[in-house]
C-alpha cells in the first residue's frame, strides 16, 4: 500500500506543482513562500542547536488555535524552540501575527508528502519531537519520522 501511495505521489508531483501555481493565480496560495511546499531548496531552516525543537503540524486555523495554549505554556520554560507547519495561507498569517517578534517560533509550510521532501525536511530541521494535530496524517513523513527515531504524537488524528 505504501508503495502505491509513494508511486502515486511521485507521478502526481508535476500536477501538484501546476495546481499550486493555479492557486497562486487565484490568490489562494502565498506567492512569496509557496516554494516551501515544493522544493527542498526553499525550506529556509532557522534553528538553534542549544534548545530542543518541538515541531507542531497543524492543517489550518482551527488546529493552530487548539495548540496555542500548549505553545504559550511550553514557551515560558525557555527550553524549547518551536516549528509550526501548516498548509493554508490563512493559518500561516495567523501564526506569524501571533509570534511576529518571537525568534523561538518559526512557521513553514509543510512540504508535499513526497518521500524525498519529507526526508530532506526532517534532516534539515531535526526536530526533537513531532506533533501532528487533528486531521492530517502524511505517510511519508510518518515513516521518515520513525526512521529518524523522532518521538511522534498524534493529537486527535485520523486517516
């Protein structure tokens, strides 16, 4: 089943790129940062090796709102940096507005769940903990997280 999924993602990847360009044209995609979803050269890693990195993946606004209290509580300890990934333009704006002047919180768009992108993303960011919030499960990311021995929490997740 994983083989079929990975094959489908690889075959559809050029179509996904075209779809994202279409979304830019209709103003549904971030025209400055869309490449974060498509190309490993655009991951723009910004992290400190001195603090542990907690990675939260939220699909959109609702999921981000559900983890806000967790981030603010953990933030007080000053032991962690946070990477928040999302899919939507609106959630990215919300995260950036909330943590605009906070260099311990970084937002990135989650790359397409292509095995090579997942591997490069995880190798680049090297999170100490990954937390997927609510409804999005990405098989290639989950398998790469497991390969890298990164603890993974699925909060209210379903496939």
